[in-house]
C-alpha cells in the first residue's frame, strides 16, 4: 500500500501579489487573477473611449457621467487593484486547500484502513519484510524501476540515498 499522493498546485503569495499590483497596477493583478487583470486593464480604456465618444457626439449627459466615473475611478484605481489582488490570492489558496482535503478524504474512503492488515514483522536475519495478514513476502529493498514508478518526481539519487547500493 502506498501513501496518498495529492495533486495540488503551489499556493500564491499575498506579498508578491501586493508588490506586483502596487508597482504595476492592473498588469501586476494578472499574477493573482487573470480575469481581474483583464477587467482592470480594459475598464479605464473603455471609460476613456466613452468620454471621447460622448464628446464627439456632443452628448453632454454621456460626457458628464463618463467623466465623473473616470475621475472617481482614477482616484481609487490602484487601491481597487491591490484589494482585488489580495482577495483573489486568498480565494485561490483556500480553493487549493479545499481540493487537497477533498482528495485526501477520497483516498481514505477508497483505501479503508484495516489496522490488522498493516502489521509488519521484520525478520532481522533475512532482508525481507513479512506482512501478517496477506502472507506475502516483500523485499525490503524494492526494485529501482518499481520504486521510480511508485515515487514520481524522485530520482535515482533519492533511491540510492535511501536504500544504498
């Protein structure tokens, strides 16, 4: 029986998200949230185009509303980016944690642990491990190819550092 192998992504850093959004605004927001970065990059462009369109059409209501929104947005723009980055990173990290717990619980349900099944008796005179319930004999030093297949991400050096030559 092998130990559970959880497939997860690495969590994102709140510090890096804060630094990137503080320095680069919506471009730095792409680290935390791609959709947030797109929205915050395109919104000022769209508001500016709305002001120009309203000016060209001599529509003072459109110019007034879009200019007011543009001024309010310009004053709070960087702060909105920073807050959005922190919220996105926290949400991403919580989702990773939830997924890891869900995978571990699923693994535990699939591999119901029977306490008697895993009692191992080690015979000091022979290099074999004898399990009590199954009656099978397993070598204490696994085959290199089997070990590499059961331990993805490990190298030959890891095998030899654990089991020797």
